[in-house]
C-alpha cells in the first residue's frame, strides 16, 4: 500500500486564511453558504461518500517556496518542470507517471478540468487504481473547485444489499471508502487549475498495471478506433472480428484498451445520439438521393407520427425494371429488422438469367390495402410501366391487390407452394401426382376439365374447400390456361426464396431501420456485381462452336448472352434430329410440318413468311420462354438461312439489351468518403511501418501528423458550410417516430417463436420423424420436393419436342400488309393437329 508524504498530509484546518481565496468548508457550512447565495456545491458520484471535515488553505507562498528551493538546490529544468502545465490531452501521454512523486504533482497546473482529470486517470492507472470525478464547488455559475477521488472511494448504498426478488448474483464489492484524492482550484486571474492537495494513500491493495488497465474508467475507445470500427461495421464485419483485428494491429489483446462489451456500448451510444431511428433512415435516403437523383422513396406516417410503410428503389433498379420489368415476382420475408416489419422485395430475371431487384419496402402489415399501396408506388416509381406477368405464392391479399392495380397482368401462382398445399390439405400421394399432371400438363381445355373431374371423383374430394378454390383459380396455375404467356422461365417463387437467403447473410433481426438500409444496399451491390462478372464473361472471348449448325450457332453466340447461349446449344443439337416432312405454300407465308426423325405421328406446325424474317411454331416455346425452338431452326436450315432473324431473338436475352438505357451511379452516399479514408489508411500504415524503426523518423512523422491535425481541426472549426444534420421534413410534418414491434403471420405471436408443426401433416405435438402418418405421406412429400429441386435455369435442357402439344397460333405483325392479311384469313389459324397431347409429367 502506498503511503503519503508527510508534507502531503499536512492539514491547515483552523488556520487563518490570509490569501483572500475561497476555502473548502464542511458540508453544513457549504449548505449555509448556498442558502445565502455565496456559492453552490455539487456532488458527482457522492453516494455513500464519507463526510469531508478538512479544509485546505490556498498556500501559494508555500507552493512558490517549493519551486524556489528546487532552484536553490541546483535543480535544472527537465521534463518534469516543462510538462507541469499541459495544454492539451495529447500532452498527458508524454509524462512518466511511474517516476512522478507526490511532490511533483503539486507543481502541475492545467488549462481545464478535462485535462486535469485525464492526468489523474493516467496517474491512477500507472499506480494500480482507477479514478472518478467527485464533488465540486461553484461561485455563481462558474466552477472554482473540483475533486477527483479513487474509484473505490465511498460505500455502496444499503438498498442494494436488500433487493427483493433479485434475479442476478450481486456484483463484487468495490467501494471501501478509499481516502486517495486530488483537489484542484481555479486561479481567478489566469483561469488555470492548480493542484492544491494530493494524496495517493489507498486503504486497499493496488492492482498491477496489466490489471489496472482493465478497470472500467481506463477502458475507452479513441475517436480513430471508433471511426475505423464504424467503417468496418458498414462492411458487415462483426464486433468480435473487429476487436480481433484491432488486437492484431496492437500486437495482442492485452494492448487493446477496451473489450468487445465496450465496443457494443459505443454502438448503443451512437444509436441513442442518432435520434429517432425512423427519422434517421429517412435522412439516410435523402442523403442517398443527393448522389443518385433518380432514387425514389415514399413513406407513410400515421396520425401519431409513427412510420408505418417505407418504399424505395434507386436509379439502377429503375433501369433494370424498364428492361426486364415484364416479369415480376414478389414475396414477403420476415425478421429482418428489430421491429419485425415484413420486408417485401420486387424482383425479376435479367439477360444473364440472374435475379435482379426492382424495389423493396418495409411494411407494418400484409393487408390488402398495404399491397395496393406498394403496387401503386411501384407503378409510380417506374414511370407508369406495368408488368406483363406476376408470380406470387398465392396470398389472397396479393391477388386482390394485383387485380386492382395491374388488371391486365397475368398472375401465376407458385407451383411449389401448390404442391405443398396439395400434400397438406389432401394428404394422398396419388392425388398429389395427378394434381401435378393437371397443373403441368399441356392439355386442351376440354381434356383438362375431364382429367380434373376424374381426379376429384376418384378421391372423393369434391366437397373440399381447397379443391374448389383451386378450380376457381385455375387460370393462375394450370398450364392449359397460361400457355403462350411469357413468364421468363418462372414456375415457382424459388428465386424469391433464394434472394431472401442472400439478404439474410447481410441483414440481421437486431438491425434498426438505418442499419438495415445500409446493409441492404450492400446486398444490392453484391447482386449487381454478379451481373458485371457475367457481362465480363460475355466480352472477354467467344465460345467454342460445338454443334453441326455452326453458322446459326455463331449467330446465336453473337446475340445471346453467354448463359442464354449455353441454354440454346442443346436446342440446336435437337434441331439436327428434326425433319420438315411437308410444306404448304399460301402465297405470302408457308406452313411447314416438322417431325422428329424416327418418331412418326408426332409433328408440329411452323408458320413462316416467305423471306423467313418471321416465324411461329405451335409449341409456343418462343412465346413462353423467349428462345427459338428446334422446329423453327429446322425450317431455317431447310431454307439455308445462316443467321437467326432478329424477330426470333427476344431483346431481353441479348448482350446489348441495357446499352440503350442511361446508366445510373446508384452508389452508397458515403462511398467516396470511405474510399478516401481507406486510401489514407493504406498510405499512413506504410509511413508507420517505416517510421517506427527510427526515433528521428518517428519524431518527424509525429510532428507532421500533429501539425496537420491542428490545422484541419482549426479549419473545420471555422467552417460554417457543413450541411445540417438533415433537411427539414416534407410537408412540415413532425419527426417520424419509431414503429412498435410488429405481429405478422411470419413473425409469430408478438414477434415470438412460431408454433412448431409437423412438416407432413401440419399438426402440433410431433415432428416429421415421429409423425404417425409418415409412411402414407412421405412419398407425397417427395413429389413436392421434386419441384423444389427443379432447376428452372436449365429447363431448356430438359425440354424435348414431345412435351408440347399443338395450340392456337397467336397473331403477329408481318413485314407487309398482304402477309398479315394472309395470316388473319388463313384456315390454319386456330386449328390444332391430331397429335395426341403429351404431359410434362410423362
């Protein structure tokens, strides 16, 4: 235990105050003086603090006597005397506290109380204890005295020993009434703070330096560390990994003056200082709009000022929608923010067969009016363009909203969800297989109705409400009723589920709205980076020709993206097995009958103009998938055509489909700032690596850094051109308030865990392994799982000619009026061949 110097423990209580200064009185006298307006007394952290009955006289003459005695004894000015008047916090780091005696402390004076407290904290740290601020005295509004004490000064309040219903174990006792302290007085003339009393006498064991640095008062993050932590968190790096990175830079965890808990506390403090999260996220979108003027966002605030719905899409998403917005899929996902607000993402597929995001929204509920508002905002942000086809999971509110906002759009239900529903509602494997045949089979309308009613009668499910509902909605899921409509290969919402899985890697349920927007934008950057990589693959070289129709293959390689080209190559291979068995000349157009070699009785009709600029086939593959079928390719080979006509190449499948659109930056608002920050970090790391090996280089680098820091701080202090925290709210409304935790169907009751049900029978109380109906239902579940495993991207590879039946040929624009009139008056239009209809299940 350290013992104080006798000179330090001298007391002058009762001596006459001859200096004319204000002396510290006891608590009763301080209270009496406060009543008379002489001064005020503040107690900072003085709970359980012992009564101070001592008075300290301002002995300036004795203080000067110490200095004169040192000079008389021949003491020269050294670092102790030079640094006894520190002006900045950085100056404290140059003091050797281990060799600093108690007499030396009395020589110090400080520019302000904060510098003095930092000095006392560092002294306490090097001597095995902590520090905290204690009582102070004011004269009017000006503080004239301040006391710093040991972190173990005072005693714990008795109420903490008798807390009823205590849930946690009490913390260790740290207060023991330690008398170590330092008292400062402000000089009236100079305004500087002088040490008038100092005692390092502790009544407890002091800690080693390696332990004292772990005390809460000594664990703190510098501004540079906080800034670096914030930048790394924007990149999706967790706090624990950031702490490990800081430890590697500092040479070990013992050299990092804070813990992961301190880092979490700093993050929580920043969130509190950031104000309302709802208003902060709107401010972030306004800042994004300054760099991306095309960004569109719209919020809904209720009468109490609570943020209900938020919709946004940037300029790049709007460009993608103008090119690929003919097919839109959207679904809601849950638990992506701290308020449990459902996230609705509108997505589609681009020319590389990749998922692309059109817009996103955070909503308060999933009511019909909410989806109506979302679709209206989508239409407004996309300049009024309506999608041709929409795919959803079958939610009734979505269906009703689509009918109101986009009545002309083709609405298709997810095949995977339908098979799952068939399994859970009927529970018969054979019924699920027959339902799958009805759903995917390419039948005529009469054949579909016959098969449907046979299935319903066979299993006796005519009175099932789900079966009746499915028949009423057959135009949204049966291939018979949706054939010829373009869905870009979509049959399920598996792309939405895959996108949700990617989003889950970037956003967490603990994120606020502002943090969610930051990390969701990172996810968008990742998705769009994949498109850039695919564009590079298309531009860096030419694919190797592998079929016998090399000229047509070269034409396809020049027009299609690499992904679509590889899906088209098997079609060229199958075209080699096709034969044109008959051709009928009708003047301006021809009707060709195409059959597969070695498979008599199965044929298709191809209607083509005489110049082969336009052609249509009864398989309607080009209308459904946007890729020319092997039957038309066979007709092109018959007519010795070396290039695929432009009318047979869908523009959304080509390489240059986005070149006509003006590219938008769509960058994160502070990306330039982050880039510059990391460039400076890289350069200064190199400087530190070189300068740390030489004292001269270190001092030179230090002086230059301090000079620049002071210059920039002074420059920023006088600069009034910084933008305000955020522009005023729109419409003069008040600040948007944070929403409460949502209770939606995807979050469970009150945001808790959902009721666990069996995956087979959907009943509560058991799981799939212990289900009593496992044997009868497992094979049915396998049927649905097969749909889950279907790779829609490679659907063209699995399609053969016999999977498509004949159908009505839709009218299309020809190059001249005679040809168009010939198609309209043709007896062939609207006729079907006698080829038996094949099912996709076959």
